[in-house]
C-alpha cells in the first residue's frame, strides 16, 4: 500500500513538473527572414546605377572639354586670320615726290611676302596714292610708280608677279582731310587689298 502511494505521489510530482516546464511553447522569433539573393541584387543595382551616373557625368565632362577646345581653336584661328588680314592691309608711306621704299616700311612688306607665300591662292591689288599737291597727271604717274615699287619689292622676294595688280589713284582718295604736312604725309601711301583667295588666310 505504501508502495502504491509513493508511486502515485511520484507520478503526480513528475506530471506537475512536466506541466510547469513544458506547458507553454517557447516564444518564436518574429523577425522576418532576410532574402539574401534579393538584397544582393539590390546592392548590385545600386552600384550599377552609381557607375552609370558617374559614366554619364564623365562623358558630359569630356564633351564639354572637347567643345571648349573646338571653340578655343576656332577663336585662335579667327584671331590669327585677323592678324594676317591686318598685316596684309598695313599701309606703307613715301617721302614727298618719292616712290622708293623707305627702310622703315621694309618690315611691313616682308610680312606681306610671308603671307603671300603661306597662301598661294591669294592675289592682291596695290593702290598708289599721293597728297593733294601737284597736277592730276603728275600725281597719277607718281601713284603708279609707288604701287610698282611695292610690287617690285614683293616680286624680288619670290612672289609671282601675276598675283599682284597695281592701280594709281593719284590724289583722288585722301586718307586724311587736311592741308598740312601731317595730312599730306599720311596720304602719300600704298594700300594693299586681297582680290581673290583672301577668305581663309593661313598664318605664315
């Protein structure tokens, strides 16, 4: 009898312990599982988007630099063209009743030689001018001698004579209005103008 009671007591104790220990299920983890593949794809997409944006910005910068270089090159060509045209058009002057080339004008003519050599299609006209003193006939003859003197200088430095025309204006086209030596000295001159091949002049 005692044995049975002890067994019953022991069974009840075990049941009580089992109920108290295992009656409630263990709490489950409520954090959602991470989809590793999807997360890796999102990272790759983010990196690819950043790389594409960096490449787009780099391409835009390259294009900007190229456009700037092109603009700078065109501006330099324009400046060079203006400089060439200015050198070609530079006047030379003469002493009273003279048609010989003055020493201080030889440098200007040398620049014209270089321009003509660098631009083989260029043809020019030299116009000889005088001041108001002297007769019309005399001044026309003097203007012609002045234009011919400049032409001869260019030809003697290797320029084909067929590329140079001459014309005398005598006193008909004064550069400066006036009746004193200041005006007269400026009007005794040769002028140079392109008659063909002068649109895109190359710098010597």
